[in-house]
């Protein structure tokens, strides 16, 4: 049996590798040169096939337990199609930094949705995070106007953040009854079906080539199916709080990849606003780590830890 130190190291490696792939997703989407709905279609289709194959090999039942659950999974798939399309549209109309940072505003929407849908009172760290995000978003926009591409990117990114928050809140209920691979399979599959008509638009379909398909395959297999699997696997060795702190660095990796591969250098104002948003996403996880005493961290059950993480995984940018 591996020692606790080895388990922790394994979990940290898995969570960090997953976060690197999450950060790479926006850059790969941008490199395809495709419209946002087509990028989302490719990502969802490749990820859905991979997750379905994995479920069959692992003998995980994909059958919904109730008609209401099936309706929820289908609805979540439609929201996922909106989420990813908005995320990639933000990147297409502006740049990777703006898209990622505006999307990272989702804790602001989660803090508003949880009391409304789950009757759960937001905790102080979540309120602090939401308050930090507002000035961060303000700093992302150099001037307000729908004719400004940065403003457009921020608005699409905010839609991506709001839809991700809705996905996360609803997935909290689903993750109690279903494995993450089941939730992701249905949501990816439905998202792909919803966006299938995109292929019927002649100019769009004509833009697909071998290079674009390869990038879409990498986006679906590495940045979605593999990244989500690694992230959830990491929760067996580290706490959900620590994993969430690591995942909050997704925009940092994304901006770094955009600088290296796309020569996109964020403006100073964007970096300051981004720093506030990243700090905000770090607050809840960091507060939980401080609150939990070191001797009690090992008392978290695997079941509770996985349930906490699974509600946020399907649909991550």
C-alpha cells in the first residue's frame, strides 16, 4: 500500500495536471479557428464518446434511475452547450485571458443561485469572493460599449460563468445519485446533439479539416475526458478544498499558454482585474483549508470529498 505521503503526492500531481489541461482548453479552441458552436460540438462529441467507452469498460450503468433524473440530465446538457459556446465565443471575439477571467466569475453567480435553488445560506468566504469579483470584472473592461470586442468578450464570459454556476448547483443533487462519468456522458452527449445542426451550415462545415479535427480531439479527450477523470481521481488522495485551490489557477495556466502559443499578452489593467478574480476564486478553498485542523483533514470520507468535487466537474472551461 502506498504511504500517505505518496498518496498526497499522487493526488497533487493528478490535480495539477488536470488544471494544466483545463487551462489549455481555451487556447486549443482558439487554434482551431472555428466558430464557437462548432468548437463546442467537437469537444462534446469527442469527450462523450470517450466517457461512454470508459463507462462500458468499467461496467458503470448509464441508465437513469428516474424520468425526472433523465429530464435533469438532458436540461443540463443543453445548459452545457450554452456554457461552452459562450466560453469559446468570449475567446473568439476577444482573447483567451478575457474569456477565462470573465468565466471565472462563476462564484458570484453560485453565491446568488445556491440560496435561491438549494435554500442554502452563503458562507462568509463565498460572500467575500463574490465582492472581490465585481471590481475585477470592472477592470477587465477598458471602456463600456457593445461595439468594443473586450466588452463583448466579458459579456460572453459572464454568460459562461452564470451557466457554469447553474450547472454546478444542479449537479450537486445529481452527484449524490450518479457517478461523475455518468453525469458527464449525458451532458456531453446532449450538448453534442443540440449543436449537431451546426454542421448543416455550409460555410461552417467547410472550415473543418484534419488539423482542426486533431485539435478538437485533443480538446475533447485531453482537456475534457482525461482532465476531469484525473481531477476526480485526485480527490481520493487530497481534500476537495486543496483541489479547488489548485483548480483556481486555471486562468493562470490559460494566460501562460496564450502568451506562448498565440502571442497574446494581456494589458496591465486585465492582469490587475484578473488577479482580483483569481484571488476571489482562491478564497473559499483557502478558507476551508485554514478552518480544518491538520489532524482532522484525514477524517474527510472519500464519498463526501468526491460528492463535493463531482458537482463542479462536468462543464468546466
